[in-house]
C-alpha cells in the first residue's frame, strides 16, 4: 500500500506527500510579469482554482489546475496590442506542467518563429494530475471533472480554462479558428476527449502515442498483474506470525510508483469506475510547494475536516479494490475505493469494462452524435515502437476517423535506434512538427 509520513501534533495533522496538488498562487490575481523588458516569455507558475470541477479531486484540497505558459514577445504589452493564436498542450501520464518546456518548447518556438516557419502563438501547458500518473483527463468526482474545464461558454457564470486564459493572458485570441489543442500519451486521449465533448471550441488537434482506442488496453491487463506479483514478492503481506501470505488480488493490489502500468489503471479506474469513496477535505489547508518537483507539504487542522460521500456506488465485484491507502488517521486520503476492469486472472470483467468503453473515443463520438470533429484539422504522430501498444491504438482511431470522412494528417516516425521508445527522447522533434502543423492550421 502507499506509504506516507504522518505526524500528529496536538490538533494539527502534517502530511508529507511526494507528489500531488500545488498551492502556488490563488488563481485570483494575474501573474506579476515583473520587468517586461527582461522577461523571457515563460510563466512557470500559472495555476488556477476550479472550485466546482476539482472540489473533490483526490489530493487537491485547493482545487488547483497547474500549468505553465509561453508568451512570444509580441504578447507582452499592457494593454495587449497583439492578439494571437492559443495552443493548449496536455501532458502524458506522469508529466507535470514543465514537461514540454523540459523538452525544449521555448527554444523551439523562438527558433521557428524567427525563421518564419510558425507564427507567434501563446502556448499553455497543462499538468497531468500527478496522483497515480494521471486520470486520463476524465470526468468523475475523485478524478476531477475535466469535461467542464475544457468547455467554453462565456458569460454563463462558470469559469473554464479558456476564460481563465483570456482573462489573465488577454493576448490570446477568442476565435475557435485560432485555438488548438494537443497532447502525448494520456494527453492525446484528453485532447480528443475535450474536442469531442466540446465541439466548436478548438479547430486543430495534434496527438501522438496515446490510448486512443481502449480495446488495446486489454493487452496490458496481464502486464499490470505481472508488475503486481513481482512487487508483492519483495513486499509480501505477513500474517500475525510473520509468515508471508499468498498474493490476494483485492487486498494486495498496490499503487507503487515503480509500477506505471498498474498506476495507469488505478488512475483510469478513479475516472471511469470509482466506487462510493469517502473523502475528507479542508479547503483552507496550508501547503508549501517545491515548484521544481510539484511536491507538497501540507498542514491540516483535524477539527476543521469535512467529509462528503461520492454518490456513484457500484455493486460489489471481483475487481473491487478497497482501502488502497490504509491509515489509522481519518484524513482526506482514507477509503480510496475503485473497481478495476480486469480480475485476478487478467480477464476482462465486463460490468466494469463497459464503463471504460463508454469513455472510449469512438463510443463518445457516437454518443455525441453528428460530426463533432468535422471542422477540426487533425495531426497524428504514429510510431510502431510506442510503449504500451499505443501505436495500434492510434492506428485504430485514425481508421475510425477516416471512415467518418474526417481529414487526417499522419506523421510516421520511429525511435532513433529502431528500438521501442522507452522514454521521451523523440519529443523535441515531434514538438517541432506539432507546432508547424498548428501554425498552418491557424492560417494568416
């Protein structure tokens, strides 16, 4: 089970968490750009509170969405004298708000803008939630309601991502034809989900190496179990006499950071098949953040904790994992319950898998009806060496889009050594292609 350092001092509860929410800024005041003449065009501390969509999101008591923003020099004027396109990039599983900048985004934009290959644009990079590597940018109480964050309905009284960006970074243009979205891994799925659920908000999308057809995830069920058994062999549950117990799927399924496939399924389960989860939270919790790692150190007052129950309760099943995080202290991190889409043998468990498939891009597209992607320019990076079978998932979704009559641009590439890609060593080159694609889509 996950391990935390917990210390009680009087009525204060101090939690040291290695990854999770970020307390940087309140999202109420604009970012202070400081000396504009010397500013580099990079705002690493863009964070905004989404009190509705993220109120019950696990490990996010401040309801904050984290991001970093790149501004070209033309955008740095108060009041703004230039309007320019906006590109939103979503990080993959395990990727934080610095993911694209660490891959050289700022240098690429400056180089391509100077050469005239792309037009100046504002780029907002959204962090994937770092708990369990991310929640597929899905829609549930414990995972967060990302569908409403990506919508754009000005004047309805509800805040969303684009309203926030236009308000605090007013150089971004408010025309759908000048807005694009993209992502890698889970960010690729999240970008397409955002565009399907909110048609007409974005005019271009670029994705690569993501779970774009959930049918391909079934091949990873056995891999997740292999991770679990290998981890359990080193960390077995002991009986009262200290004798190791046999691995029990429902009791011992673990979320160790060393098991990325298992973590992916846990994050997805919280988004697509959560159980009635008890969450205690305190919006006034005091947190200190390490901005480099997004780690957080929080102090909570026990007598101000509030508890709320999630209403979506599923019938118990053979794939139900209860109390993944065990603790004797009644904290916000207690009773984290969900249903996995596979059982102890790696077989599909249909009552839960059906919930996942309802969130598959093809099924969501059919549910929305019509042609929600008809006016969207689409770019796919496809790589046979992509991890976790993402290549086949990408090809399946490309084929579906083409059967719907959508125009698709496919960029085929491979890893540098013709070996399967194990990291993100290709990202710099792929980003170049993504930026050029979006610039061309934005037009003059």
